C-alpha cells in the first residue's frame, strides 16, 4: 500500500512539474514562484474545469476512468 501511495505521489508531482515546465509563469505576474506551482496543481486537479477542486472533480475523474475501461474491453472483430 505504501508503494502505491508513493507511486501516486510521484506521478502527481511529475504532472505538476510538467504543467509548470509547460507554462512557467501561470499567473502572469512576471515571476516564477510558489504561486505558479499552486496554480498548476489546482489546474491539474480540477478535472471538470469549473474553477474549483471539489468532490465533483473526483466523480468526473471516476467517470473518465470507467469510460477508459469500457473502451478497453470492446471485443476485437
């Protein structure tokens, strides 16, 4: 369980680092600082893009995961 949690934390950190690298000055204040990292993390976690991180994002992420699983289980002709 600890290995899985560690892997998830590393994956999330990599995702945030990729977002920061992609657009370093996210809030356009002229300085790359911790506020830009916070903005990138919120952007990564806001799955349904409504501007806030809440339980609706968890539900949307779950629905996306279910759709991916359903697509993967289609029979090949």
